[in-house]
C-alpha cells in the first residue's frame, strides 16, 4: 500500500517541478526547493484539513517555499552589494541566463513566451504559470495564491496583455531585421 506522500509525489511531482522551475529558472535550485516543499508537506500533512484539494494545498506550499528562496536570495545579494558598495552597477549581477543545453530544449515559440514572461511581475508570472502551464482553474489559482478570484482574473488579464505585446514586438523585430 502506498503512503500518502508517495501518492502526492506520483500524482504531482512533475507539475510541481515545472511550477517551481518556471519561477526559479535553475534546475539545481528547483530540485532543492522541491525537496524543501516535500519536507514541509511531511511535517504539516497532519494539519491538512481538506478545505482544498491536495494539489492546491501542495502548490500553495510550493509558492511559499519559493518566495522564501527569493527573499533569502535578495538578502544575500543586498549584503553582497553593500559589502562591495557597488550600488547600481551591481544590479546587473542578478540577471540569470540559461545554460546553452537548457535553452536548446525549448522550442522557438516557448523560448519567446518564456523570455516574455520575464517582463511580467512576479504575481503575473505565478498566475500565468498556474493557469496555463499547470492548468489550474481560476478558483484553484485563487486558493493557491490566497487571493480573490477577481484579483486572479485582473492579474491574468494584465499578464496576457504584456505577453501579447512582447510577442508581437518580437515578431515585428524579426520581420524588420530578419531572424533575431
């Protein structure tokens, strides 16, 4: 007989990994964060009340653990920048680029969407990832994020406008200048 943890892992691991990866953009860091998510799940499963689906609950935990990672990263970066007193120039250090082998795996359209996703706010990214990549509905997305459904809809609408504008701009640039 499978344990509850094994069922959660079997049913949701791939989706959970993708969700975190789309936010973090680093395979090793994603693996570490997902491991932290599972540790939290093991420690808090007894407190799960079933007010939402297990998947929604799991993704809510993943969201919080990922945000904890970003907060820690920001504190480290700020301490580093303060230590060297680099000011504005140091801000360039935070840009994360794919390793070549990772980038090849994404087809051209997905690369374009993925790049455009960086123009969205963190809230907008989360909504797009949950709604269109992880296929959560509006209600589930609002439960995971702890928002009202209207905030999810508004954030989704704004994110889609940004993505649409970015894709159209990229296509125009390709048409004007040839393959970019």
